[in-house]
C-alpha cells in the first residue's frame, strides 16, 4: 500500500473512532438522566442532547453561523496583522536591496488588500442576512 493510501486509511480510522466515541457520549448522558421521558419521540431524542450552553439557532446574536463568521474574521484579522509586521521587518532588514524592498512592499500591500477584502465580504454577508430578515 502506498504512503498516501496508508495516510488516508489512518485518517479514516481516526475519524471513525472519533465519531464512534462522540456518538456514545450523548447516549450515556441520556441514559444517566432520570428526567428523560422515553415517549418524547424523535424530536425529544434530538432535544435530549441539547445543553443550555449550545446555540439553538443558526443566525442572530448567538447563532452558530454568527459565531463561525466572528471566529473567521478574527483569524483573518490576526493573520493580516502578522503579515503587516512581517512585511515591516522585511522592509527594515532589506538594507536597500531593491528585490527585498519590492518583496516587503508586496507583503504589506497584499496584507492590506486581504484585510479590505475580508471587511467587504463581512459587510456583504451582513447586508444580505439583514435584508433577508434572518
């Protein structure tokens, strides 16, 4: 078996094990809960794994999508700041070499463009979500 085949098999086995373990935890919580009523049906089974800390909606102030977008925006912003600092360091250490100066300026320029694209994308998504009434 090739190295890629072994890698894919290892990933598949790891995911299968993780999903198998993750599937048994809510079941154990339901079985240990004395307040659980068996005749709630399918929706009652789905609600049995719900905790107070979990989001109950996709959109809105505490929605799942809103939380994911916030985390992605934070990560992109942090990466832009890191790239700006890295471009500044490159610029300082270039010692007048025109190739290194150009590379540093491009790093700074692309970091700023990436930040602008991220902000515009966030604004467009918010505009669409607000106007769709979600």
